[in-house]
């Protein structure tokens, strides 16, 4: 996969940037790569790119895909408008 | 293979304080250093905070330290080889009431002799300069040389730089016990490693009491979780980091926009943080209350989507001041913890000051107000 291929469309992160987060910055798992490069940090929280990202990190680090873990996602499950009101008890 | 190391200085805790102290111990003082980190460097409070590089609004006793830290931030690229996304685009505090405007004015007067120059703004001047605020906002105070940076990058970058300078940084090294060892100390890790140091720096964030108690010193401190959120990317328009100054906790929101366009925000009530379980939570009620306050602060935020929330584990001391300096019971032991949710900005300064203190026995920046013995003295007075 060429370095300029966009892996994470939400955050526009390329395969090259992901490889750099492994090689230069020392990411050894996907959540570390996420912290350093923003991969999987956007609107979809890695639902589209999570697996591809994990494969690239594993290949660049020379380890198995199992050992790089999987992206931890946070609430909300999908984007939520800031216009959302408070829940009345 | 279990590790065994011996160094001049043993640093316990790989957050921003420990990694920057390790860096400066090598870079400025050429001490041998081993840093032990339970998990990965720069996580917990160091990696999950807002990323403010803010001097205004601090207790006056912290201003000299904050100034020193700001000087390090200004050299960050030169020191580390990367900029940590630090942008000196200013830190702005605004308020809803004339009473609070008077507080901002008094603060600007108080910090000027300490070397921090703030610019006061009327509501009209704020609207002309930024044009995003609601009509409720009556005044503001700008610290023009402050700004914000990326907390996810800072601790790991200091750790890498410390390693390049010759420090040993050991991750996945959870310390189970520390004891005296001749004239120095030895730390035992879960995996059977033994790490010896002539001097010890304890900077384990909300977990620091575990180590301090081994030396008969316990700080009244509890763990809380900041309630953070980030929006979808918007056109880049907001330079400074902006916060609401208010005596009402739920009103105290803050936000910044990163180059990518996302707006990062936090503030208001804290959430639960379970230090023992290493878990912290964002309460949905808190997020919805933040939404209300964000709309009141900047009405256009009503058109924006939240994409993610997170929290972390921060140590809050009983008197809202950090613990910095030498142990009161044990020569050779030093502390840097309990930063009350405002440690990031001063972190690199704390590292530089602690390195100086450990290497030379004294520091040119006043930190006496943060000595751990203040709690023993307070307990004695109460008894």
C-alpha cells in the first residue's frame, strides 16, 4: 500500500503517517497510533478504518495483528448535536 | 529477563512531569536517569487533559513557575525536535458579570509585577476582535503569549528526547515497593526488576500517595475526572484558548480549536475517577450541561456536532496547590504531583525545576509554598 493512500477518511490520515507513528514515534499498538496520528479519532471512530489501520500498524511494527489491539471507542456512538437539550427528570 | 538498573536518579511515573524531569536531568545536568512507568508514558492526566498553556488565573504563588514553563514551551521545537502542536495564539478569559470583571482586573494588576502582562477587553472590544461571543459576556482578559498544545504528544515526546539524551525509560514497569538501599533507594517492580537510584523523584499523579506513604507522608488528595469533548472539524477560525471565568462551577467552560478544525472543550463539574481500577468516566448529564453552557457562551456552537468525549484521572489536593519539592522525612526523596487539573501548562517548568533541585539541591524558582510538609503542619495545628 503506497504511503500516500488515505486510510482514515474522517481525519485524512495516510498509510505513511501511520507508519511514521510506528517507526519514528514508537507506536506499538493501534490506540497508541491513534493518540499520535489521530487515526480512528474522527466522526466514525474507526468503524471504517480500524481494521486497515491495525494491519498497517502490525506490519510496520513487525508483529501480529492480534498484538496491536483494537481501537477503543468513546461515547457518543454517533455524532450528537450540541443543540441537544438536557434530559428533564 | 528481569531488569536491574542503577542510576543517579530514579524517576517513578512517566507522565509529563516525570518525562520532562528525566529529560532535563540529562540535558542540563548530565545525571544518569532511569524512569519507571507502570504502563505507557504520557497517558492518564498527562495525555487526557485539555492542553492549555495558560498562566493567567493561577494562584499567584504559581506564576514564577508558570513563567519558567512558558519559556520552555517557547523552546520546545529546539529542545525536542517537534513542536507538540504548541501555538502561542493567546489565552483569553471572559466573564458574565461586572463583579467577575473586577476579579479579572484585580488579577491583571496582581500578576503584572510577577512578569505577566494581560490585556483587558470590554464586551465591545471582544466582539470586534473575535465576534463569536454571546451578548451575555461583559469583559475579558487576554494573555497574549500563552496558548495551547497537544497533550497526547507531550509526555511521549519528552520521553523519546530523554532517551536520546541517554535516559533509560522503562515502560510496563509497575512499582510494588520502594525501600532504602545504602545511601539511596531501590524500587521493585511487579516482574521482579530492581532499580536503584541515589535520589528518587515521585511523580505518579493521583497514585503518588502509595509511594509517599512509604516515607510516612500522605497528602489529602482525591482523584477526579475532567469531562472532555471534541466537535467535528470546522473551518479554522479561533486562535486562542478561551475560558469562562466564573465562581459558579457549572459555568466554567473552556475551549480551543486545533489546526485540523475540531473544537476541544471541557469544564464544569468533574466526573468520577477510580484510581484503583484506573477508570474514569464522562457522565452524560455533564456533557448535556456543557452543551447548554457552550450555547450560552458561543451561540453558533448550537450548529455543531460532538464526535467524542473522554476523561482521565487527575489528583486534586485538599488546598488546590500542587506538591513540589523535597520530602520532609527522607533526604533524597522528591515529589511532583497533585496538580489539580492545571498541571499541563506548567509541566515542562516542573520538570526543569525538579531536575535543578535534584541535581543542585536548590532551585532558582520559588516552590516553597508547595512543600509536602504543609500538610503535616496543618494536621498538627488541627490536633
